[in-house]
C-alpha cells in the first residue's frame, strides 16, 4: 500500500509517510498518465493478491444470488470492479475515482452493461443514504491516510457507512494497516465480521507487504 504496512511503525515518521502527495488529485492524475504512457492499457493493481480472495469471500458469505449494488472507491486502473460484475450475475457495480482521466480511460477499457464509471471523491460522495449492498476499497483508505487532510480518513469512513444499506450492507477493505490500528479508525462506525491477513509471499512482485482484508458492517 502507499504507506507503511505496519501503521507508521518504528523508523517511519509521519513526515516520511506524507512525502508523496497521495491526497492530491493532481498527483494521481499525473501518475495515471505516466502509467498509461509506460504501459498502455495495462493498469496497476494495489495488493494484487487480494482480488480473487475478495471474490471468493463474497461467494462464501452468500446472499448474492440475485446480485448486488456495489461501489468501488478509489478504483484507479484496477480491474477488480469488472471482476466483481463478471462473477456475480445481476450485479451493478460502480467504479469510481477522483481522478477524471483514469475514470474515462477505464470506461473505454472496461465499459459494459453491468458497470458504471463515476468521478467521485470518496470523502464527499453524492450517493443517497443506504444505496449500496457492498462498498469495496483496495488501498484507497491507505492513500487517504497519507494525505495532508487529517480529517479525510474519518470523512471517507463516514461516507462509506452512510452509503451502505442498513439491512445487509458490507464494507470490504483491503489495507496495509494492522487491526490494532484500524480498529481505532472504525470506532463507532463499523463492527467487524471478518479480519484476514493476506501474505505478500506468493503474490505478484508489485505487492509491497503483507496486508489485511476487513469485512465490516455499519453499527
């Protein structure tokens, strides 16, 4: 993930973690342009080992025989949203990012009947309350952590909670932050359904470290 995998542990200062402007839309827009130039149509997956695990997990949880309304926040150039739509018939999945260039690019690359592509800041979303059965976040909260806005993490989590269905909404988060760190963030917003560690060993070389899969319901 963008930040220290152990929540800013020994030897990692807050200043060092924020050296890259992960909270800046200009940074990400430029990064996505560079990515497309260097590897046209290739995309990039944060925590690449997590995609299949997320799909398998949702299959095991059940309750999605008729599909789901889902939102992926901070999708970037990942194809996870497309994998979800392809794996669960009848689902409607929104791929979203605050960088307009990558949203347009992914619409051209992946555009299909079960996918929508929205330019959205995950800290300020316009979706109605309870709109989604599922919100997926693969590394986005980690990037929000590294921005200059100290209130952004709370804003993002509050917006995710607001967007989840009260009856059956779940938040699937893949993060480099350990549970002891993240539980402080979840506070009164979410309760844990499942926490699972994903080892970097055996996944793609671009995967920087061990990370964690959180399945959460709104409190």
